[in-house]
C-alpha cells in the first residue's frame, strides 16, 4: 500500500521547533498500515525535519546552535537580492534537510522513548506549514 | 513497482551545486510511477544531496557557509595520509548526507514552488558523478 | 516485501564512529531482497547515521569537526536540567539525523568503493545501541 496524508499547522514564532510525533502517529492509524515506512517531507525551502528529545532545555539549545553556526545577521547574497532577510533560514534548511523517514513495525512508529519527530521552523516570520507524509508498506 | 535509473553528469568547478530536479522528473516519467517515493543516492563520499531555492544568491551563500564551517585549508589527518587535499570534502559530505527521499503523488515529485533538488559537489576537482534514483510505489 | 532486522552493538568509547556496512549487508542477505531500499534508523536521540570513507584519518577528523561545531563543554540548558552532561550529544544527533536510506539493486547495497555506512556515537558514555533496518522492495 501507498497512501499519503498532509499535515498542516501554523508556526507562531520563528526559529522554534514543533513536535509533530502525535500528528504522524494519528495519520499512520488512519492508513491501517502494519509494516513499512513513513516518509515525512517539508514542502518549502525554509523548514526542516529531524528527531530530538523534546524538552525545554534542548528547545532553546538547538536554535542557539543554529544562530552560532549560521547567524541571522550576516550579509547573505540572498538577502541583497530578495530583501526578505531570510538567507539564514534557507541555509539552515538545506543543512538539516527536508525529509525524514521513520520505520513502522506492528502499526507503530519505531522511535526511542525520548525521541520525538520535530519540524524545525527556520523562517523569520510565522508560516502556515504543510508536510506530506507518504506511508509505504503492508496493511494488517 | 521498484525501478532504478542512473543519472550521470560532469561537474566542472568544485564547491558548486547542480540543480538535478528536471533530471529526476524525467526519470520519474520514464517509470510510469503514480504514487510512491524517489530515493536519490550519491555513489561516492565527497558529494551530497539536499533541497534549496536555486537562485544565484544562495548558490554563492551555501559554499561560503561550508567554507566557514569546514574550511578547506585546515590540517586534516585525511590529507596527511592521502595527499589529495580533500579532507574537507569528505567531512562536508558526511555532514550533509548522501541520500534524499522525495515523495511522488499523482506522477509528480512533491516539492515547493521555490524548492529544487540539488547535488552538492564538495570535491576539489571536476568529477564525473553518478547518482542512483530508486523509484518505489504504485504504477498508474 | 517488507522485512525488518535489528542490529545491536556496544560502543566502547564516546564520539567514535562504527562501520556497520557488513552488518547491513548480512541482514540484507537474510531477507532475500533483490531490489528496493534499506532504511536504517537509530532508536535513540544521541546517535546518528551517515556514510564516510572509513579510514583512520577521517575517523579522527570527524569527531574533531563535531567538537569545533558543537563543543562538549558549552553551558547547554539541557545539562542544567538533566545533569548528564550530554547536551552536545543531542544537538549533534539532531544535526546529523537518525535515518539513512540506501538503495538495493540485484541483492547488493549501492555504495561507492570508498563509501561505508557508519553509526556516529555522540553520547559521552558507552552505550548498547539498537538500529532498526527496514528492507522494502522485491524478492528474487
């Protein structure tokens, strides 16, 4: 079986991460898939996906890391051309990557106890975000 | 259905990115796949894949970012052993990763309007590059 | 066909990489899969996967790169809360990512000659590690 689900949400502050684990689990249950994989993909070029222990400390440590590695206020050529000031957002998104694939076994996402799936908002303004989740595998 | 296509191209200057979106779309059309995923994989250890808004500003910003994070001229142990001066290329490739999976819905790659699939050439000399694209899903 | 295999191993020193290519190849042979993909996934939030030329120089260059980009001894909020001193481990794991998908053609992993699959141990103590490999594709 191959079945896709779209997940949409609003991000209200930039450089935040959003725990989407429950949303992906709910989508998985709808499909009735038993074994396979969930391919999660960011439609857009200023957000990314990964996993993290979703706790308040790391929710602040990770954006600070991004600011150290790819500062918001450097003179990026993208900003000179487009004037939207989000050159750093694009670079962070390319570094982290738009896709994440999580295995599914016995109808459940395979994740560690302290491992959540997060959408990383890198843009400098609130966005309406769309993710596509492609479920591929065998039904029960 | 499972079907693979090889994509080959020459890179003429190092540290450049190559927009391969059209090549992947053409390969997808050949397969007749309607819904599933395109797994794109770099065969080799000095190149990587991601998505980006492929415009002239970011085409220069991204290599500059790589040079800031993983400078070419540090004294890497890889260079001491092999003498080919591309230690930075290997490290950049490992950080970015060799694989990218893009969902396919209704015979089309699911991508944002300003989101292109790029091959990131990290080696310090022109290379003949081979990517394998594995298409997995359902035919029309 | 969809079939998963668990790979387990002990890591004895932190910040090391482990070549798991042979383990994945052996698991692939057990499945009898001819064409498809091997999705490898880290169950846990302080390790990651990528590919690299697994040679002694890069085995030391890569941990040094991680220490430059995400130093162990910064005052991460995660450490203030949990006291286990591995904030850097979580951040490195999120940056690198928990999943890697490698194509399979004619019963073999598609990899370059000098390209190995590595588990990246980022935690600050020895760990018993579990990876799940989900094989999806067509049998011979």
